[in-house]
């Protein structure tokens, strides 16, 4: 997912199709000069439909298609022939897409399964032809219903990445490096903050041909929940991860304090995130010898399970995967 191609937020205008008008036709044939009503119904207008597509990872196609309009229903005809339905418009979106009304912010649904369909805007119903209005007291009704008008609205589509494990940490905590080592993902890595500008996904292989999906979220800074830095834009992706892996480098001034700042940002953004399973990885331990690590381990006062790792030196990675797999599969 190139940075320029990853789009996780779009606002689009949608208009469904209007229903076709019913026909007020009266049957007229060579030997039936005064036949009864035979006007057909109008066809329904086209729907706007979201459809899940597991092959998609971004909302990029909708970024350049801001106005989406479905087809109108056809009018009814003679011999009670029904008008054609308006053409539906299908919008393929990645799994994890949430749709809300732009005007009110109300969530109207989400797409979580492949090929799942959701009508976000219904087409107008077709009008009834005059054949429906024939009665004992009105043998030749000369009127029919008009079709229902179209509907229109602005929608906001937000992508919340579906992953088993979400990486949470300050910029330069080693999240991208860990993802590149544990999976085939190739995120951009450099020695400066905010290298990761978009979420990256990787499939992590585990024992006995098992695997799980890990997401590298752009770094969070203190105040991210209030809009500082890049983190606020991507905090919503964490909502879909079942387990959160917090990452703090071993050379941090205060490991416990950094972890608590990260936890507090999640709390301010969405308190429900604190109910997720959590694990702490203390990274970059290749900078210390075993004696210093043991001394640090003895002095840590943390209320979270933790593991020491080095992505560069490949230290502690199997232990990390064991702990993550246990977290992913335990009842909570």
C-alpha cells in the first residue's frame, strides 16, 4: 500500500433512481374498441449498494468518484407491461468500512464480510398502473400513480483496518521494523519520526502453519486524541484489532510513563479500547547486554504482561509470537 494510494476516508454524494410512472392506458384493439384498463406499473429506481470486497485495502477508487447516481425506473406500458427497474450501482469497498450520514454523523452500517451487500440509498418505488384501480364502480379508471422520487444524501465512508494485532507506540518505537521482520510487509523504515504515514498490514507466520494479521499504525504522540501529530487520524484503526501490542524502546527515559501516556491517549479517544487484550514489547534490547536487561527487568513495576525484544537482532521474537497467539485465543 503506497502512501499516495492509501485512502481511509471519503465523502461521497449519492442519488438513487426515481420510480417509473404507472401507465393509464386503456385497451384498444380492432374488435375490442372499448377494452378496460391495461396500464402497467412503473419500474423501481436503482439502489446505491455497498459491497464488501476482500481484495480491496483502500477507498482510493471512491476518492475520484464523488457523485454516484443510480438509474431511473422505466414507465409502465400497455398490456400491463411493467417498466424496467433502474440500474443499481454497486460500490465495492474494503472489509472494515463504516458508512455514516454526513449531515448527522449517524452510523448506518458497516461492511465486515466479503460480498456482503448493504443498500445505503433505496430507489423510488414505481407507480401503479390504472389496471390496479379498476373496480365495480369505476370500470375504466383513466389515472395511474406517478413513481416515487429519488433520494439523495452525502455519506462518509471510513475504513477501519481489520487485523488481529495492532501496534501502538510513539514514532520511532520500532513498529515498522518489527512488522518487516515478522511478515513479508515492506513498510518504509528510517531513523526519524513519522516514517509510517499510512497503516501497513502483514501476515505473521506461527507454529503449525498458523498465522495472524498484524497492523502497523502511524505513531501516536501525547495529545493525539486532541488532534496533535498524525495519530488521531489513525486511532480508529485500532478499534478493529482484538489485541494491542504496545511498543516502548528500552532506552526510553521512563518505560512505565511512556506506556501510560499511550494508554491515556487511547482512553481519551475511546474508553472501550481499554477493554482489549494488551501486551507490552520493550524494544531495541540489542543496545543492552544481558546483565543490564536482567537488572531492568527486576526493577520494572508494570501492570501489563511484557516481553523484551530486538527486531534487528531477532531476539525474543518467538516468545513475542507465543504470547500474542495466547492473547488472541484466550477468552476475555
